């Protein structure tokens, strides 16, 4: 706990320096990402690239194959549930529009 408090103080002080001196921004970003990487490693997440910490920190859904390997944005959903309705890869948009509430459909279509 004491180490985390010290790290928080260091990150705060570097942030203040980064705001005051724009040249300090890359250093602050690198330190913040390295800290995130360490926290992810404690959770047994292997991180090879610091930038991945920022990306994964903003993720709301993570897709992985059966071995647990993260994909390269090429995974296809084959079946699932939308608004309490089971769908598979053969379900057409026409069928889906009849089976789920209009509000859920409008959210899906609008993104």
C-alpha cells in the first residue's frame, strides 16, 4: 500500500510538470503506461507493448479464442443474445427486427 501511495505521488508530480512544461508529456505518458502494465501483469495479463495498456483500459468488450489469445480485430460473432433474444449467424435482419424491441433495434442500427 505504501508503494502505491508513493507511486501516486510521483505520477501526480510528473503530471504537474507535464502541464507546466510540454516537453514532459511523453515522459508522463510513458510512466503512466508502465504503471498500468505492472498492474495488468499482477492480474496475470501478459503485456508486450506499453500502448496496449491504454487500448485495453478503454475496452468494454474483449474477444478471445478458446485458448484465451486476444484476436486482431478479426473475430466474427456466430451466435449470441440481443435484448433477450437468441440469434445465430443465419438470423436475417428482417427476422431480427420482428423478434427484438424497436428501441434495441434502433440502437443496433445507429451504432
